[in-house]
């Protein structure tokens, strides 16, 4: 595997991609009458990227920011972490169990508080 591929597949590169996608997402949802998704994904991605969650691979699924220990769309190359942060129609965030979204741990209008809760829930994954 050459250095170009490693660079493109790095965690940092995936955060760059996620940040661009979040900015596009927010731009499309501002003033839109065809989507319920509020323009708050960029704030969430920024808060997560500036936390210890930045060591994980980010991805979105159904208006939720999720995390993986490896490339999330490659079988056998990582584990999807059990917590995600969803966007809610009212402009707030919901921290929930990834595999059981009905199990809500926190609802907040603060991206930083949502990230802090996710970090707290993922302590076992953050140990060296």
C-alpha cells in the first residue's frame, strides 16, 4: 500500500471528509422546506473532532454521527462503537446507543455537551 492510499485512508483524512460533508449538509438544510434536518452537523463534527473522539473514524448514518475503530465500511477492519449522536428536528442532539437508538442517554442543544457524554460512554475504547 503506497503512502498516497495511507494518507487518504487515515483518520485525519476521514475527519476532513466528514467536515466537508457536514458543511455541505448544513448549507443544504438552511432555509430548506424539503428536509427536517437542522443545519447543526458542522458544529457537532467540529466538537467531536476537537475531542478524544478524533482518534476514531467518523461516519454518518441516518442523521447520526457515528464512530468506528477502523474503516467503517470495510468488513473486518474495525468495530462500530456503541454510541452515536443524532440530530433532532428541533435543532438539538441526542446521544444514544448505536444499536438501540431508543435508548437515549442525553438530549441537548449543545454539541459540546453531546460530545462530552459520548466520550464518557466510550471510556473503555479510549484507554491506551
